[in-house]
C-alpha cells in the first residue's frame, strides 16, 4: 500500500505511473486530498500497477476518465468529493468484473445510470449519494446486485416506487440509505426484512405506514424515518429495546401519536434522538437523560407536551430543543444553575415558562439561548455580561427594568458586540 493523501501533489502523469510501476508489490494507492485536478491516467495506473484499490477522493477531479479498460485486478475505486459529471463515461466501469466497492458520492453526475452496472455481480458497496442522478424504481440494476452489503443513493432524484421485497434475497445487506429531497414523491413499499440492517435512512421517502416492519431488526445503529408520513404509536420503546446499540434515532415530522415512552433498560449508546414535529402529547418523561446518559442531541419540539419541565441536563447534552410545546413551569426552578453549563444550544421558545431568569445566565459554554415567546418576567441580570452567547432571543416576554451596561454600550467589549440579540416585545427601559 502507498498512501500519498493530503500532500501538495498537483498532477499524476505517465512518468509518475512509470515510477510507481517499479514497485511490483504495490496493490493499493491512496491519493486523497491533493490538488490533482483535470484528467488522470487512471487506466494506466490500474493496468501498469495491477492495482486492487485506487482512491482519489477530494482531488478536484473533473471531466471524464472512467475508461479503466478490462482490469481484472481492481476491486475498490473511490472518486468521491470531486466534480465529475460525465455520466456516459460510467459505462467504462461495467468492464470491471471483479469490482467490489464503488464510491462516486459527492460529484456532479446527472442523468440515468447505465443498466450494465447491474452486471457487476461482485459489488458489495455502492455509494452514489449527493449527485443528481435520475434513478427510477423499480430498477433491475440493484435487484441483480445480490452481494450488496452497502447501498447509498441519498440526495439524488429518486422516483417511482421501491418494493423492498425486491431485496429479499440480498442476505448480506447491512446499510441502506435512500434519503431523498423533501419535494420528492418517491415511495418505498416496506416488508418485514429477512436481513439485519445496521443503517436504514429513508428521510423524505413516502412510507405511509407504521414502523412495525422493523420489529425483527436487532442490530440497528442508525435509523432515519423522518418525514416519511409514518403513523401509529411512537415506536421508541420497542425500537430501543430491540436495538441496544442504536446511536441515532430520527422520527421527526411524522404522524406518530401517544405520549413519549422510554425503554425499560438504559441505552448508553444513543447520542441523537429527534421526535419533533409529531402530534405527541402528555408530560415529558422525567427520566429521559437517565435512560440516555450519553445523549448529545435531543429534539422534542413542535409537539403537544405539557406540564412541568423535568431535569434533562447531563454533562454530555449539547443541544436541547423543546420549543413550540405547552410546557408550563417556573424557569428558575427548571434550570438549577451550574447544570446548564454543558449546553451549546438551548431552545425553550414558544412555551409557557414564567418567573425570572437569574440562574439562566450561569453559563460558560452556551452559544445559543432562545427563550422568546414565554411569560418570563423580572430584570435581565448582570451575569448576562459574563456569558459566551452569540445568539440570545428573549423577545416577547414580560421583562422589565434597565438593560445591563454590557448591552449596547461602547464602554464594554463583550461577546454581545458580535451577538444576535433580540429583546423586543418586553417592558425594558
């Protein structure tokens, strides 16, 4: 293996290929994160060196150079994070009969995929995400790739209906990522899956069913069903009980109902939970951060949660969004001083919080604090001058009194000189 990544290489020409050809044992070449640009003699690289792995990620490549001949040695090719756009040249890949991994993500390809890609029966990994391919389902290309373990088509133009039963014989599947544009009408007809997935991302696809098709999944690490028109009882209990290693669970912008319920056992791996923009109601569970002690991102906004605010603060939590609910509590009691310290982003806007905000500003790391559209009263404390806030919105409350000198005063150089500060809709002097 030869790894020349992240250097100052600005070209790969035939003389360099000739020099590398003298290294008879070379099987893998990594040139990622260089400034090569233009066309690269990849065909010569592969044939002269008998390479099995070629990686040219983020090399500012453009144009077309995917004629790789009939190489029988190449098993893995990554051209991600470039500016390749010649879709016709993709047919040159169809001659790589032993190719196992193909990564063309984050390029500028458009149009249709060549059907001959379906003949590459050895492919285990295909990543075409973040292009502008037009991929219409049902598609025989992916149905025929029986060895697939990893398929990512996210952020392309996906159309038609994918029938998940077409993957019934893909027994090795572990990663399936089909997230599409919010304006898409791409549908996925789900079934109980006979294989165990680790990653399933279907954001913005139309499912229009409940999540019960995942009842027999036990190895999920990432699950994204956001904006899929999913419905039924919010499946947080059995999903987290069945998948103890789940790291990310995104169910936002759906039609899940009932109060939010938590699994019986602690789930230490979960770092991201988003159930925002659903018609969930009732009171917030008091033990969220006990069940998820390592959670970093928690978004419960745009629901119908009511009642007091439980203590949701852990040493790890970085983003908490509870905005647009019906929470009612004395904000002073809800945030006992130093426990707020870990937050970077805290959004409690558009609720019914009341009381003063003296303790709220015992913050050292928080950068965004949104408390607007509540019933908070009293004066703005001087401790606000010692924070690192870059965005503070306490508009549309019942605050009164005189502004601290650090706000809008030329005599003080504070973080608020660069901050977005919104105080309108109060009774300040």
